[in-house]
C-alpha cells in the first residue's frame, strides 16, 4: 500500500510477456538509450542479474490487444524482450488519469539517464495539445517544472516539429539535442532567410545520416560545405544506434572516412575496405595508371615477372588493374604480360610499357610508374 494525498493506492507488481505490453502514447523515450548497442548491454545485464528496476504500467481495458501499456520503462521492456524474459512493473488501474501518469513518469526521469530535453518537450507539447493539461502553467505545476523551462521547451518542439520536412530530419536525432542546442536551432528557424535556406538545403539530406550538430551546420551554416554521406553503417546493421562507420564527401569533392574500430566485426571491416577501395578508385581515376604501376612494382620483382607463367601473369595483371580502378580486358592484360616478361630496355621501362601500352614513352618510366 502507498499513500497518495489523503487516501491510499494499492500497488501490485506483475510480470508481463513483453509482447503483451505496448508503450503509452505519451511516453518520452523516442531514441535516447534505444540504440542496438545500449539495449543489448541492458539485456545482457538482465540475463545475468535480473531486472533491477521496475517499470510502471497501466492496465488496459478488457478486449484490448495488449494487457498493459508502459508509462515508464520502455527501455527495460525492449531489453527484456531481447533477453527473452518477462518484464516486471508496478501496475496502476486502467482509469488512472494521463496527467497522473505524466507526473509519475517525470519524477522517474529525474534520476533516469538519457532522456533528452527535446524528447520531454515533444511529449509535453502533445499532452497540452490533447488537453491532458489545459495549459503550460498547469503542466509545469503538475510536473514541478519551472514555467520558463516548459515555455522554452514547447517553443522548440513546435518550431522543430511544426513542418514535415524538418521533423523528418530532427526526429532520428532528437535525443542528441541539449536544451541549448534546441534553442539555438529554434532561434535560427525564426530568421526568415535562414529558414528558407534550411528548407532548400534539406532537400539533399537523407534523414538519419547527420548528427544533431551536423544537422545544424548543414541547414544554417553557409560558411561550411554540406557533406553528403556516401556510405554509413550503424550498430549491428539495424539502421539504429550510433554510427560505427561513415564515408562522407563535401560539395567541393573532398571526402573522409570515420570508423569506430572496436565496433566492427571482421565482416564489417571487409565491407568497409571494399567501400573505401571503390571510392578511392573513383576519386583518383586520373591516377589509376600510376597506381597500377606502383602496385606491380610493390608486388612483383623483375625476376618473378620473367619466370612467371604467362596465364598466371595475365590473371595477376587483370586483378591489379581492377583494384587500381582500370577495366582492362583480356587482350590488354596479355600485351602487358608480354612486356613484363620480355623486359626490353629494363624493368622500369617494362613497367611503363605494361601500364601505358606499346607506344608509351620509356623515358618517363620512373615518374609514370
């Protein structure tokens, strides 16, 4: 039994099949701590030590497809589902008001990590719009928040989710916004010219490919080039969670690779290497011949070229040319193999002829190869 006001509330703790529980429509954990890595870590902890913290559920009326809804503990519910164990929660009656549920969730969030201010702001705005609280003041009183905090939060939520094109970009990274970052974003949107620029630049951005900080730069900072994501992988290839590998290119043609090596399996690293090689080949196409010459010189000596079987040497040249970004056919590989085996004029000149063809100028051997 627990006291509430002048009366008492009977509390019960129950274990639910996670598939029989759905999130409350006003829950505020849209992305914080919900990435694949975090959920897996919590699931492992629950498998080892059990569920240490109870969730809070509200019973659903008979006939509903689910037995209860989560007021708080959405992350624990996801981890229990992954661990294959029941989810344990305190259970409130189906007639418990939404406003009371909101107050309990906010109280729990004060000591729970990783719920972002913007996630709270979106939830508060939805409850005010739905009439759960008649005003911002009523909400701030019920939750024990400063009225200025609620006012600024609602302003940010309405600005950043008021238009579909912007909401699509913000939603995947909303859990990354601090109070200051959200207000900075909102202030930028209030400038008519900045708003128009952001809408134009948004057309070239794929939702979920930029962090919150990168998104602000891409939409509002005209001094920095917009970066295009050429390749991206997130945790466990789920499409959610932190980015573990990314290749980007800016509008001026520069490109970069960022990787979290400890989050890569051998298969992931192999895929990344293939992506980088393909990008390297396309970006350095004018230098493909030079790269091939250097590759041959690094992998084979003059003596090995002379002694190699003709067919083996042709296969070697075909593979090396492909890796260098050159699409050599059988006849080109055959001609190059003959040049390397005969080595008329010396090894360096043979390399020049192999890469540049029969008419290549041998005097450029050292610089061309």
